[in-house]
């Protein structure tokens, strides 16, 4: 029997009666649950045409539950059409990996401004990349990070150790504000405030809304897109300007990959080092400058001509 359900970051786990390991689940982008005899529980709304077949398609795991008093059984399936979801069994989910390796959860345990500032200042990577690092802020995804930076008026590429005290204070306040606002409406984007960047960031300008995003002056905002930390980032050019930055010394430490990445590969970054933001862009530039030699076409085989004997 299930006695409780808890979440931390993008992972959640079930508390069960009796002895044994507890399932820790991560939906990824397409994971979902289905109770036997019912339709699957989708992120927003379950389509009317959704099947209730059992076992369901793309099933990865079935949890069998028995009521100790009535001896009735129930089955819950975890399914994922892709391979982004994760299932782990842990004795103490809250104190074991992957949850124990996560950073603060903005909803459950937002740190004080002093602690937040210390965590930011000791890094040299772009602020957008830090927000996506789950060992820093658990649960913050791509669009959430863009929304935080937009409200804080910070450019996605602004390096952490070049931020002013005022900017860090704005980031601390907006991280909590954006996450709490989204959760308060059950992540229903139709209920997000109209002045949010979320309403205008999709499609890279292909989808023109009747009411464009407005600046405080009332003029239309200019939304630009840039790749930061391997993710597409949207920002407002007039409000989020990249300020002059002091040079950041390269670290001798090579980039390493965190164990967090195997569970959050759809949107999360590997653990960041201070040298990542310098090493990775230089590698991409080298690749662009290399011109591949044109392939030499092989001579076509000449067809054998038929010779008539006279």
C-alpha cells in the first residue's frame, strides 16, 4: 500500500508499507503513469482516444500493490515512449543518489540570499548554464531558467562571477517567484501571467502573436535566441544586456560528467566546472574552421561492349 508520495527536483518517490526498497521515478519528457483499468495520466489532459490496454504500450515497470486488510490488489505501470525516464530502487530515497546529489529545490528549500550569492559567485560559467545544472538548482528546466533571467534582467551568457550584488538579489527573488507562480497554477501555461516571456518565446519568431511582448515603455520587445550550455535560450535584447566581463582564468581541471546526467538527460547538463564555458566553445570553433576535403569521385566502370564476330 502507498503511504506517501514525495518530490524533490524532477524526481519523485513512493513511500510503501513493509520492508524493501522504494521506487524513485523520473518522468523525463514523455514518461507517465497508468493504473490498471484506467487511462494513462498525461501531463496536461488525457486524450479521449487514449487506450486503457493492459499492459500498456511502452511499459517499463509495473508496481503491484496489495491492501493488507482487504487483500485487494492494484497495478500501476510506468511507461515512456522514449528512453529518457528513469526508475531506481532505493532504501532511503531522500538521502541516496540521485536525490542526495541535487542542489536546492526552489519550492521546498530555497536558500537564503547569503547562501545563494556564495553559490553563484564561486562559479565562472554563464548564469543560464548554472541554473540548468541540477546540482545547483533542482527542478529548474530550460524555459524556467529563461523566465528567471528575463524577470531578473540578466543576460543568459552573463558569467556568474561578474554579477553585481543587485543582480544576484534579483535572481534569488525571481527564482522563487517564477517557480512558485508556475506551481500555483499546476504548470497550466494558459494561466501564466501575460507579461511572461513564456508566452512569446516559442517558434523563434515563426509564430507571430496578436499581442507581442511589450517593454515597460509600451514598445514591442525584441526577442533573440542564443545557445548557452547546449540549450536554446530566449532573451529580450532591450532588457537583458550583456555587461562587460572581467577575463576568467582557465582551470586546469578537465570537464567531468556527473551521474545526474543519466537521469535527467532530456534537459539537464552534466556537472559544470569553471573551465567548461571556456573549453567547450573553443572546441566548437575549431570544428567550424576545419574544411573537409572534397571526396574524389570514383571513375565509373565502363560497360563492356558486345563485339560481334564476323
